[in-house]
């Protein structure tokens, strides 16, 4: 049985695997990756397996989650949903938008308050004083009862020291959502030790989409993206590179939760299976080649023709151009 992890001072007891955002198109048209019913089946499969943390970013993802939870009859006590004002801190007008960003998402979920709410640092440089101001603003809304626990989301690796300082000096941050994987490990240097010292919860993103970040959003592609049906339905006796990557992240940060975007039942099955092997010795000897994959014209060409999702095929074609 997979042990749950406590999300820092929030005290939420969470399954180590969560459900990430940025879903492929959902709907009834031929261009959609999954129908709403198929998405609901995926969400139900994960919840039945113990997954109880859902990460959301843009409003359309909140809408997709709300729809899936309605279709499955999932109650509020079964899941913990993290809401986010995406790129909020780098938006110069965030002060006039923050309340509406929260209330719109709460209305979509039919919630009166947000169990977890965070602001993203965003793509532009953000002064330290602005990060403090954003946390103070969220704290004011927490005092009103609109938010229970507040956090910060960050893809920008050069912001990690500043975020560590924010945790030390501001003492308002309850959890952080951080880009962390085998290729980009910088959060281990100062941010993670600081978070642990202050009992700040850790959620890890981009455990598969290693290169996806500021300046490279077009590389929102898993470096382990399979190209054949055989790879998507692999031998369950052998851990895939993607499973080893997920296990590696959870071993590096034993109290963290990972939130990979999961868009199909085969992905859910492989991710869940990986958690049965958290004590395994992980071979990373081939990871250097995967770290180069999205920078290879040959690999991008193969992805543009044979990836399962038309969304991924299109992204690979744009990178080729």
C-alpha cells in the first residue's frame, strides 16, 4: 500500500501522485483527444486508486475538473483541489484581478472557499517586494475566509533563491508548486531545504516535460512520449523510462507530491504502477539521451508523425519549423 504524504503546514494527507493540469482538448468533436465521459472515467480511475490531489491552472482546466467530478459524483471530501492565478505576480494589474480570479474558480466548482490557492510567478522578472505583496494580498483574503492555504508556483529556476528568501522572511507560504526533474534539479540547492525547515509543502511539476518552461513553452511534450501502441501498453514487469523518472523525483523529495498531466488511461495505469516500486533502485543511465530528445530534429520529426495526440504532433511540427 502506498503511504500518503503530508503537504507541509496545510496538513492535507495526499497520495504521492496527483493529477496535473494542461489537459488535451476535451469534447465531442473529431479534433478532441477525449470526450467528457472518457475524461471522467480517467479521473474516476485515479480517485479509485487513491489519488486525491488535483492541480489546476487556467480556468478551462477548472471547468474540465468540475465537469468530471460532477459526472463521477465525487464529493468535496474525496479530493483536494489547488487553484491558481496563473502568472499572477508578473501581471502588473494583479491587484485588481486577484479576487475575481479566485471567485470565478470558486463559482465554477460551486465552492465557497479555496482549500488551496496559489499565484504563479509568471514569465517576467518579479521583484522580491512584489512577491511579498502578492503573499500578503492572499493572506488578507485568507483572513476573510476566501482561501484556506496559500502558495506560490514557479517555473523560473533563477527565481528559486528569491522564493527561498520569501519562505524564510515572509512566513506566509504554505506550499509551493515547483518545476523539478532529473534535468533541472536546482530546487535541491536552497529551495527544498528552506521549505523543509519551515514546513512548507512541496508539489513537483514537469516530471516528464523536462524542457517546458519560460522561453520554451512550445516544448510542452514529455521527453518520454511513446511512439507506438506497444510502448503505450508496455510489459508491466519492466519499468519504463517515464516510470523511472517519476520514481526518481519522489525518491529525491520523499515528502513531495508529483502532478504530471495525465490524459489517457494507459498513462494513468503506468503512473500508478510506478508507485508500487518507490523502493526500487532507479537506473538513470539513459536519461541524458532523453534530456536531448526535444532538441533533435529526427526525434521531433518522429513525434510530429507518430505521437498519439494531435496536440503533441502539432507542437513537434512547430518546433521543427
